[in-house]
């Protein structure tokens, strides 16, 4: 393990969304004014009044959560875009995309895929086959109620033995533009009988976080009450922003596909979450500067978020995990430059640990004992 690797890596925020609000009646996906749109279909930076509402700290059920309040929409090429200012910035913002009804990413042009935030079409044959599987079950991207979380993220002490992460990482120390995207798929974990009511597990893919304070990640979370949610997070140094989607439709064992990437030319981060079982998808683009991008590491991780007990998830199998480079080639995990993250308790009792990597893309995380 390189000695330069940052020890205090950032993690999912605490409290988790499962401890976040549910009885809100906020205009959660409702910009207060129409947004300017360029001829290319890109939105202009919105005013600060369009910031996404903060998540509540209530512990009531997320099933009762939030409904949009008369959202205003911006019509673009038959679809809709909703943009929100990011706190503390006048020119960085988040856009949630809703493609036109009947949109088919398999037959769309490269420009159309980019406009609506789909993963770009790979340039290599193996990557193209995998991409077709990723977007092939897309049905719709309804704009769902959401909120923002700005809690400080936690790190851990140690390197490959840590308190929070279990999974695999692909690393390229010093090469900040090695990978432009990370792709992963897994069967949604669920509670197998946890030892604490507040237990949770977050499963995600990410770029960065090992050698710099820059990190972007997206994934899902499950808790001991049988609740699920989806989320997206970015951070750079002390800046931290999380987009939380408590009502994204997920059930136990659903097949979840994730994509997180950064377009260095446009300075836009793209996040794609899709549930193969329902075909429902979240498509977002984050207009953020290069200070958020670090392509020197890519991650496929299951995590005990924050200080919460680890959910007894049994096992989680990850499939077709890969990275994408500047040439749009989708590639398997680099056999010469990956390592495992094995999670341990303070008394050296194992909590979860990944099995062996096979075909340079697949592995299973195993639960051992509560944290």
C-alpha cells in the first residue's frame, strides 16, 4: 500500500438517511423560477433561492415522506430538467433529468445520452455489451421527492484493515485522471436479523478519496427496519453535499446498477442509478469544478455508515465492476493495482470481508458479526 495514501478517508454521512425526515411537506423538486436553457439543452446556473430543501432529523418512517409542491419545470427537447443551486456557490449546481416519454438510450445519439445524463456509449466491444445491459432495462426517470444533507463525513484509521469499508479498490497513485467513471452492479442487500435496531449498510461505487480530499460516490442504503433509499454525494476538502432520495423504489434482492463519472471537458459529474427490476432510474448531472474530481482511485464498497451498527446483510455479490477511461473504454478492475478493504472491530473481530475477485470484475462481501 503506498505510504502517501490518505489515512482519514471520507465516508458516508452520519446520521444516515434512514434516520432522516419523513413528515416534510417541502417543495423538494420545485425550482422557484424557470431556468434559462441553451440551444444545446443545458441549464444555466440557478439562483440561490433554488437550493434543495434540507433533510429533517426526524426518525419517523420514510414511507410517509414528502411530496413535491407544484414543481416548476423547464422543458428541453421534449423532456424536463430541474436545477438546484449548491450551497455556498454561485455557479455550481445540480440538475435532475427527466427524459421525454419513450426515450430509448439504446438508439439515442451520443449527444442525446449526454443531454439526459446516461452513461456514455463505450468505444470497446466488451464495454459496449456491458453498457447495453446497464441501460437496456431503462423505462423512465420520474423526478422523485428528495432532500439535501450536509453533515460532515467520517473517516477511519488504518489502511486495508478499517472500521467502515469492505470491498475492492482500483488505485493509481498520482494519476488524477486515470479513471473518468466507475461502474458497479449488485443485488440489493437486506436485513438478515441484526443485533441493533439502528443498523444499516450502504453499498456504493465511487471515484477518489484515497489520495486527495476529493470524492464522488453514489449508491443505496438498507436498514434494520426494512427501509431502502438511494443517494449521491460529492465532497472536496471541507465541502460536502449529499442528494438523498428516500422514495426511490427498491426491494430486497433487486438488481441495482450504478455509474459515477466526470466529464473533464464540460466539468460535469454524471450519476446514474437504475433498478433493473422496475426500470426506474435516477439521472443527475452536477455542474461542478475539477476540485471535486480525483480519478486516481475507483471503489466498489459496502459500508457501515458513520457510527451506526453494521446491518447483518448475509452476503452481497457485486457483478461486472469496471472503470471507464478518457477514451470511453470500459475496462475490468486492474489486476496489478487493486486491493481489498476488510472491515474489523476495535477488538479485532471481523465484521465483514470481501471474498476473492474473479474474472477481474466480480466478488462477494460476507457479513461476519455486528459492529
